């Protein structure tokens, strides 16, 4: 969200980073609830956009492009499911918990 200040990004690239950063944080907070865990897959799409955006939008600097790609890869990796589900059960919601 701070690419404009830290890396000198401007225009649509900086606006994209700001918007995607806010959306990633929102989805990550909502996905902490176990019944809303499938929402974390939306962050994979946002990670893919972060990787592609510096080359599709104007205003990205070399440094902001590297940071976008690194954070996009990190976001994808942290959004993939790991481990086992908790032993708690959620009645009819059980089939939706990933």
C-alpha cells in the first residue's frame, strides 16, 4: 500500500498497489474465521495480479516491480492450505470448510 511513498511508483500502478493492499488485508482478516477460510483463495487471485500489474500498468518503478512480484509470490504461498482442519465440526457448514 505504500509503494508510492517508498518506491516512487505513480499513476495506475501505485493506485493498483494501494487498492489491492487494502483488499488483501480485508480478505485475510475475514478468512481468519474457520467457516470463511475459503475466502483465502481470493488472495491467490490478488497475488497473481500483483505479479502481473507492474508490466500491465504504467507508473511502476523497477524497485516497485520487484517488490510487487515478491509480495505476490509470498501472498500466493501463504494463501495455500496447509495442515489439517480443527477437530471441531460446524454442522451443515462442514462441507464448505476447506
